[in-house]
């Protein structure tokens, strides 16, 4: 099952926080592969998105940071497995 955020339920403040984090990442002009794990330059963007998801459905996580950590490590594992 794939879950997608209903953009109509995202507040302007939440949307602006994601846009700001994306702009900061974009301004770094770095390449990310997904294999970075918890030290990704994309971390702040991931955290802002996780805050929104967590506020709508915690998916069993205790915090949005815990959610971010899980999915960043999951992505790193997925990228590494695809390289094999």
C-alpha cells in the first residue's frame, strides 16, 4: 500500500517549511544518492516532510525524528541492495 499526503490537508505553514528546506538543499548544489543514511544533506527536508506525515498519522512511530531515521536508513539499505 502506498500512502500519499493529501495536499489539501497541509497547512500553509507546513508547506512553507517544506519549500524552505527544499530551497536550502537546492542551494547546497550537492548530489544525494539515498545511501547517505542519517547524515544526508537532505536531512532537514526529510524531517519537515516527516513532521507533516507524523501529525496526520504517526504510523506507529513515537516521534517524527524516529520516523525520519527509520525511512532514511530504509532508503540507504534499499539503495545499497540495488547496487549489488
